[in-house]
């Protein structure tokens, strides 16, 4: 087995070549059909997610003319740009502030879907300061403003909830005081009644 080691200049793609390859991929992907499971468009019980057809007489498996296309190697993009984003940058997943190790020239950040709003806001701000392109956000400034508005709404809602809880506590404490006052009045009446009963029993 012969291993050919490419030099750095040979392994790296030229900007023009990269742009051409990306354009070709974009055009080909536009023509690519949606691969769905056999008879998924006919029966409601069958999901549209791709599953290879295995029937003996399946025309789709036999790749007959006039039937739905099935995935094949011909639909794949060029090996040189297979893992690249449409901008020509290699996507790198970012889930926390500690894991930001991205090269500006060749890589772009992709913020994880499971990242919360507060953390997301911090990550986006830091990436903007570092001048790193975020691949899954179109306009960073608009996005930051949107998150700020959402966080402010959350703060207001939390404040309202706190105020409601405090009001409830105050009402409960007032009710408790009233009940205690009533109880003390009732106890006084009972004691007075007991004294009267004692006096009546002594007289007899």
C-alpha cells in the first residue's frame, strides 16, 4: 500500500477552486430529489423517512424508469468540500465558553441546539468580539437584540410572580392574625363562662 503525502499548498484548496466547487454543489443539490420511503406518499401509516426498499418485485429497488429515485453515490458532493458549509468554512460545534477553539480563516461556529438563552447570549457576544463567523445565525446584532428582549420579558414575569407570592403571604398573615384575634376573644368568653358556672355551683 502506497501512501502519498500531500504538501500544505497542495492539500489546501484555492479560493477560486473552492468557490467553483461550492457553486457546483449548490446547483446539484437543487436538482437532487427528496428521498422518501416506498409508497409513503400513498399510505398514511408509512413514514416519509428513507428506508431501503427490499421487495422482490420492487420497481424502486430495481431502479426502473418512472419510479422514485433512491440514494446513490452519484448524488454525493465532491470529497474536497464534503464537510464544508456553503460559505466554505468548516463547521465547529460550540456548546460552552470554554470550548471555543476556532480558526477564523477556515472554520466557523455552530451553536448547539440544547444551549439555553443566557448561555447562548454570552457565547454569541464572545464570538462577535473574537470576530468568528456564526454559521447558524444570519444577523448577529438582530439576534442579540431578540435574546435581550426575551430575557427582559422573563425578568418582568419573574418580578410579577414574586409580587404575587408576597401579596399572598401578606394576605395569609393578615388572615392568621384575624383568626388569632377571634380565638383569643372566644377563649375569653369561655373563661368567663367557666367562672360564672363555678359561681353558680358554689351558690347551690
